[in-house]
C-alpha cells in the first residue's frame, strides 16, 4: 500500500475528489492524504472519484496521495465482537483510547478483533465431511452467554480435510477445505461488506413475540422477533430511555446497539450500566450479549452514515449462527441527516427538505434487512433480526420526510408524546396514536401460553382508554361532576390503566421489567375492579364509596409485587370482590 | 503541508465574506491565511474549499473595502490554532484568542487546534457529581451535574443574562481544595450585555478565575464561528491539563447560528429548515459535545449555553437541534417574568436528563428524588386546575383543586422566586420544598416514601 494510486484534486469538508484511481469501484475504501484518512468512493465521473472521508479533512489539499484498498467498507466478523464498543467504521474505541489517548485522532487504526485474545475452538464436524456456505464447522465460547459458531464463509463449498480442536487468536487456522479450486484455509475470522445484506436460505413471516418487559409495549403494541419498529418523538420525550430499556430487557439472544449521532454521555451510561445489569432469563450480565456501535454526534459525519450498516452487518452475522438478534438504532434521523449532508456536498438535486431523493429507498432497504429467516447451512436453523429505530423529527413534526419514509416500512409505531413526558408519564408512548401490526401473532401466542383471555382483556382495556379520551372532551366543557355514575367508574378505571399499568418507572429496580404473566395479572386486576364496581353500582352501591375504596391504593402498588409472589394478585382480586360486595345496600 | 508560506495576488472573485484565489499550489483544506491590504492592514481567513489550483477563502473580518487587485494573500500552512496558558485566567480575548484588554500578550504553554478532536466515548466518565448553583429551580428540580451541558432556553427581553451570571457566581464555590474556572464565551452580544457580565465578574471577584472571550454585535460574524471553539479549547486545556472544574457559559447561541447561516448562504449551499444549513445539527454538536469528564482526570467541563428562542418558539431549529444534543434544558418563561418572579424558570418544560445520577443519599439528600417528583406533580396539578378555572370559573373547582391552586401559587412565590444574590444550599431548597408539601395533607403525598413523610413532613 506504499505507492499511491492517485491524488487529490479537490477538498470540501468531508468530500474529497481524487484522480488516477483507475479501476476503483463504487464504495471501495481508500486512504486519503499523508494522514491516511479513511474514505469511501461514492461517485465516479470519468476519472474523477468522489470520496467521502470518515475523518476531519483539515490539512488535506490537492496533490496529496490517495491509496486504494481494493475492498468495499467491510466489517471483521469473529469471536471478540461481544462486549466490544466500535465507532461507525468498526474501529475499537477501547483499543484506540489505550493507544491514542482520550480523543479520537485522525488516521488511528487498530484491528476490530483483538489479536491478543486467545480462543478455544471445538470442532462440530469431522474430517471428510462435505460442507457448504453457512455450515457450522465448530464453536468458540465467546462469553458466558454466547456460543460463537464458526461458519463456512460465503461462497465456499468443499470437503473438510483437516479440522481439530485448537487454541489461538482469531487468525488461527481451524480447518482446511478441499475445493475444486484447491485447498483453502479457514480461520475464525471473516470479512463482510457492510452495505450488502448477508444471504439467507429463506425469509419467513414473523411468528414469535419479542418480549420486552415493558407493559405498554408487550400488552398493547407488541413487537415480533424479526419485525421492525420505530420510536419517533420530540426531544425530551424519552426515546433513548425506551431504546435503553429494550436493549436491557428484550428477550433477544444478542443485542446490537447503534448510537448514531447521539450524545457521548449516553453511550457512557450504557457502558457503565450494562455490565452491572442482569439478564432476567439467564442471570448473567447484559453486556455478555451486547455489541455497541457508538458514533456520537461530534464524530465524523460520514462514519455516522456508515454506522447503521456496520451495526446491521454484525447483527446479521449473529443471526446466521441461529440467534435471535435485536438491533437498536438511535437515532435514524441523524443517519438520514448524514446522508443529506453528503448529498449536499455532492451537489445532488435535493428532494424534500434538502434530503436526497433516495432517502426513502435507503431507509426501506435498511429496515428490510430485518426478518425471521431460515439460515444458510444444512441444519436449516431458524433465527431473526429485529430492528427498532428511533426517529428524532425536528420540532416533533411527524410530517417530515424521515418519519414518513420510516412509517411506510415499519410494522410497529410507538409514538412518543411530549405532553405525556411533561406530565412525567413514562414511557410516554401515546396509546391512542401508536399501533402494531404484529398484534395477531402475539395474541395467538399469548392466548395459548399465558391466559386464554389475554387478547380479550387487552381489547377491553384499549376500548376504555378510547372512551376516556372522548369523555375527557366532555369533562373539559362541563366538569367531571356532571358525568353519569357509570362514566365516572369508567374514568376511574381508565386512570388506573394509565397510572397503575401503562406508567412504568425505568429507574425502579422492580418496575423496570414486568413479565407478560404479571402484565396480564395486573391488567386483569384493574378490569376486575371495573366489572365489579359497575355491577355494584347497578345494585345500588354508592358511587362515592366505590371511588374511594382503600384497596385501590394497593392496586396502585401492585406493579411492585415481585414476580415470584404472583399469587398475591389472586388474593387482591378476592379481597376486592368482597370489599365491593360489602358496599351493597343489603350487605 | 508545505513548510514555506506562499503569497498570491490572484484573487479573482469576492462574494460576501468569501474570496476565490486562483493559481495556488499546495494549499490544504482548513488552512489559515493572512490577507494583506494596500494600507498595511491584515485580515485573517481560512480555506473553505480547495479545488485544483483554486482556493475558496473565508475572510474573518469581512470583505468590505477589499478590491481583488489590491489584495495579497498568504497561506500559513496550518489550521486555526490558539496558544493556551494558565495565565489566561482573569483576561479578555477576541474570538481568535488575541487579548483585547490592554494587558500583556500571553506566553503560550502550547498551541492547540481550535477544532479539537472528538472525545472517545469509551474515555468518558459519566457525569454524576452534583453542582450546587444556589438556585432552587435548578438544584432541587433540574439538578446540574459536572460534565453536563444544560442550556437556558430564553427569549428576547428576559433575564437570562442575570441568571447565567448568578449561576457562574454561585456554582463555583462548592468544596474547598478544588480548582474552579469560568470560561465565558460571548458571541454577538451587545456592549451593554457584555459590560453587565464583565462588571458582575469584577464586582464579585469572579474575574480572577475567569477567561472571557468576547465578540460584540458589531464585530465580524465569522469571528462568532471560531469563538466558541477557541473558548472550549481553552476550557479543555484548563480542565484536562490543569485539573480544573470549568464552567463554560456560551451566550448567545442564536447569534452563532445566524452567523453560520450567513456564511452558508454566501456559499450558496442547499438550505435546510428556515434557511439554516443542513449540517447545523452536526456543527452544534461539535460545540456542545465538548462538555464532559474523562476517566482518570480530575477536571471537568460543564456547559451552560444560553439561547434566545425566536418568538419564544421551542420548535425553531436552534432550540430544537440544541435540545436534541444537550442533556435537558432550563426554560425561562415570559409569563412568570411578567408576574415579577425572578428567576422566571418554568419548571414543567424544564428538564435535566442527568439529575437522577446526581441526587440522593451521599450526593444531596435521601428524600431528594421523592420530593422533586411530588413537587412536580402537585405543581402540574395546580396549574391544570388553574386552567380549568379560567374556562369554567373558580366556582367549578373542587375543594381539592383549590388547595392545589394555592399550592402552585406558593410554589412560584416561595420556591421559584429568589433573590439575585440569594445562594440557597440544597438543604434550604429541600426545606422550602417540604414547607410547600406541608400545605397538602399527608395522604396526597403519593410519590414520597412513607419513611420520608414521617421524617420530614412539617410538624404543626
């Protein structure tokens, strides 16, 4: 890489134009200038190659050298990904800090997978086995939670002529394949171009819920494994807390968290908090299943554009091993703005609000990389990638292009509402505006596995919330006292659904996660009040007494009942029945 | 970069603050230039774009009075740098770091590029140390922590300058034995505003541990673009090399953004919302994200940017994009100001995102979080009842509503309102909080744990 291939002719911010790179392809990676900055070819016109540079270009000028690498922007995949924190082009931020100091300096480079770490490889096939792309050759215990499967790389087929248990770093040869083109050596590491989706045998419809432990999500607007969701909301409405909660509690086996153009301190929060949090199903630290990609807002904008692809390529790699993977991208608006900025520098014809005309197709092709699939490989393992993208619309205006382009492709919409956030109702997911198109899948599962009337109570609760919204209009005009008695009970129940069920404190140790079973108990307890209070009212009980039942204070605290004491809900229900019966005139 | 400085007389075009120079060689992006005028005067500029043998140069002091044939331009072979030193404390500088207070020039300890490098997220330490500002609405309800960036969202004619000055004065006297500094960055503010700060810093002696960077409203707009970067480079030096806790006040970010728009328009870039460039978010983030703490270092940078929202509109691109980057906001409210309440902080839309990690036992007091939540919810309820009374008349309010209305009035007059020189400890603020909660029956305090109600609820 010492002889330069071409030279710079123009520099404008992160956009550099070079000449003399004959033979270079679109999206090939190049190194620019004496500082050897990372860049990617994004336009070719005759002999002029436009390069988006991932680092600050100060000091670059015409005449400086440009080197080709012959390869598109790619990620390194192999043991060592878990627990890592990368920037948008997969540079390991921990190693950079160790070797280059507290600031990310230009041209700094370290291998994405640590070459000093030792891994133990156990074979899963024997010599003589015929293998093809995606077949698992063996495994490496990468972290307490993740058994890393070493697969036959893309496009390779052959007979295993050598394989044995070995220990060594990721570059260690673990097997030799005999192919028609001669023998090839397989190591623990492979590379993949990030802008290309990793192939699968077949895509399937999502069939299982992705349980998140968040009541408003699991009960009312559920997510499916392999599905897509978006969380739009103005600043201060709690997007990042929602994303963090999902990264913590979603029952996926692998979490890829992409901090795309957001705050540095938020990534620090994740880094400091995750190692101390325990996964509810395995009891291990959450960090043991997490990969972080952090390209904060002040880091170079071109690397921000790449960060989303880096994240999804890593997610797909773990999916190919047969895992259910969830990817959180916070925030896709910053990603879209990075596209806009680069497009502006290329002097492309702008579409809506200055965004490039291909905004919609880029967003769609990103979300399309989610899915429930049958992986390549002879064992036909099933796996999924779910994508949850945060969107930060300017001024909270949902008609802007990024939100609209996103809503056209995602199946779940959790609309955050700043009015709810001001009232300190978190998560501030607006229950009247949000939707999930996976409701049927989740209902089918929950009705058979949790409770037969899961979907029924959900529908009833939602209807109460809708009626409350209508009644509220009326209350605003005429005051609450003029409502009919049964409407007062309805208002009271809806308030309980809001405050005692939907409201969930992410910072409370016990409230932060609620299992679907307990969610059902809680909501059914609230509806139990509604049914009994209404019938008591018809039988002559006084409204005042029904509204002031002391047991309601216990319902308000029921969300803090520990998961293991769920029989308390039955006690509460029975006591509520008798307390209400005691209010009847003939009692 | 070429070592020799090169001089050219080949300016071909002048548009707004931009100059196009032809036939240049070895010029690099971001390089600084000296522009020599025929009368011997020198202006400074920076390369914005270089293409072949043409360089587009942005002139910092503006191009008025320049003629292409008269100008000699020299490329200096380096980016915008500032010489920093601990002796900068107590001094006043312009946006490029040149002293403007008639004092001696600074002997730099080192030269630093003003653009800095992005802090490695892995190197950051989480901000969780409480800063006492002595202002109840901040300390008690929107707690500021070291390393946070918390802007004041204000409007024209509101007392944000007085509030910022009060924070600067009071926030820096916490524990003994720690070194504090204030870096004050003023962009495009008027002489009167600037004089207010300087006089206030002098009056209280704060000037001794402050570095002031001032660009007045009649100064060159382009200086406004480099000023916050110069100021933050100085702050980083003081914080991470001299182990100081630095509070940076940036005022007024609206002027900064207007200057950015002015340059963008002159370059004929595709405008984003309201004519601001599409990269406004990225640009602002390279300023705001320079707040923080670093693992293993004693010092910290805390930022209080001040911005005046055009038409008090929070959805305007400047406050909107700021809010997406900063860790919360303190909203200064016109209605409260009109009621004569100082500081007129509207606590409902205000927020400190990092407060949860900076409060509680060992940091402030065990009951802080509960008291805060309870005050919020009671105040919100009172405000709601008041709105209802406007529509339906006071007679429509229930007894409970009337109690909350009284509470919210007392909240504004007793807790929000305080003197400009009144420096309340967190204990005092919590005390006022409990005094207000004492107006409500114990049964209404649903967000406070029973043990704290027992311990702190005012005894009759």
